[in-house]
C-alpha cells in the first residue's frame, strides 16, 4: 500500500522533471526574468555602491518572488488542458501526498533551485558583501520552497480561468509577504554583521507549516477546479 | 440536466448511455467517477458510497474522458509509464505488448504530439490494458477510431466482460457486441 504510494509519487516526480527538461525554454524564462530585473537596478538607481548594497536584499527577494510566480503556470495548467490532471486525480492514492507534493517538489527543483544557484552572481552585481552570501543562500533555500508551496494553491484555484495569470498574482503575492520580510531581513542583518538566527528560524517555521497544510489545501482546490 | 436517474450494474454488464448533445452524458460519467458531485443522490460501489470509499473505489476504476490525458512531448511508452506507476501493481499487460496490440508499436520514439487523433485515442485506451481494473468508464471511446481499431476495441470489451468486468460508455454510434448483451440508458426525455 505505502510502497505503491511511493512508486506513484516517484513516477510523478520523474515525469515532471523529464517534462521540464524537454521544454528548456519554459524553465529558462523565469530565470532570465530574474537576472534581467536585478541587472536593471544598477542602471536605474545608479552605480553608487552604498545605495546598491542597501537595496540588494530587498531587490533580490522581490525578483525571486516575481520569478517564482511567473513559473506557477506550468505547475498544473498544461496537465489540466490535456486531461492528465484528471487522470492523476483519479489515481488510487491520496492526492496531496502522491500527486501534489511531488509536483511541487519538481516545480521547486526546476524553478527555485536554479534561482538559488544564480543568486550569488547577481548579488555581486548589487555589491552585496561576500559575508552575506551564505545567509542569502540559506534564506533562499528555506524561502523558495514556501513560494512554490503557497503558489500551488493559487495555481490550483485559478485553473482554467481566463486571465488566471493576473488572478494568481492577486491571490498569491499577499501571502508571499512574510517570506519577503523575513528573507530580506535575514540578508540585511547578515550584511550588517548581526545575528540571523531568528529570521532563518522563522523561515524554517514557515516551510514546515506550509509543508503541513498546503498540499491538502491544493488538493481541495484542484477538486473544486475539476468539478 | 437529468434527474430521477437510478440504475445498478452487475459484473459482466455493458451499459451504453445515449442522449442528445447537452443531455448530460459526460456529466453523468464524471459523476460516476467521482470527479463531479451530484446535486442530489449517491453513487455506490459494492454497496458503499464512493465518497466514503475514495481510494478503494478509484483502485477499481479506469476512465477516459474527452481529453486523452496524453503529454505531447512524451513518447507512447513514456506516457504509459506514468499511468503504470500511478496504478500500482495491478497485474495488467506489459506496456510493449499493449502498444503492439493497439498498433502503436511502429511509433516508439516519436513525441506523441505528432500522432494522429485516432492514434492518440488508442494510446488513451491503452491505459485500460496496462492495469487490471474492473470498472471501465469511457466517454466516446471509439469516435476517432478507424473501423479496424473499433473492431479491435469490441474484442477488448468482450474479453473484459468475460473476466467479470463492467463497462459504462457513451457513444453516438451504435454499439454491437455480438458476444454480449448491451444495456442502453437514454438521457433524452
């Protein structure tokens, strides 16, 4: 029974990862967006290092939020359009554990993780001190999965709606704000040489909380969208 | 749409649901699957409501709707591998044999977006063979198929009924199973 659940989960994860590899352009778009938005700031506000350093944590996190939101469309939309999603919902497993969690994990591995790998390069552009880099990486490592998780609820609720993209941002961005505040807070504190433990603990707590609740909320949202 | 509908189906029975466009055939099938909730009433499987059975009911069920559930970027075998993984070990026919049986073995490495409508439909129907599930619910399964494939499907239906399976399908064409009786249900009032 439970090993069937694991087999199903792994099938979904492998399938979504393979699909992402087959459509490299879809995977690259949010990353290019992330890079361009961050590269525009030094051009817009001027190359003064002190100003850029002060802006860096906020700019990096806002760009990460927007890039993550941009990639939400591929989480369920194409599977919904071709009927794969209803087949997944009809599989003999708990929807949240066997389908939704693996899909969110695949989404994070192909959107959040590349973003983390890219961020040090862009942080250098914004004059972020090298000492703050590890904190930036850890904060993104804790925060971006939360973005994928919360985003999945929005993506599921707006399935099949016209103008779903705009609606997703209205639904999801307000819920992203705690991650933004504490993620950027951690990097700012680290750049100032302060203790970041409180910020990172809170981000970790958000991750555990959303991991516990979100897959079930998304499952309920998917059932409503498919009804 | 429809109301006052009541029927029961036994092992080895074949139910053909008929009705004009918009009479609720697809809605009825989706409700039978548990994808849509009925406004009133209940669907039972072995005497228990399907809402209570959940996964136990879905373990017995295979469904094909208007959409084929095929990812165009994947090959035929890759598409079926996902469904094999989702179904668990139910003792169906191995994927290469199913593809050969349905005449899809000649296109193993092409992405399925290049297949014809009929070929895609056959691939969707291959799901019914890779896992052994008693209840088959099919929305217009043979519409896009050529005569040979439709005849083949009739043989597959007959074999499934012989094993004690149940089939509920909608079709605008007449369904003639020479070996088994076909029950019909009309949603037209």
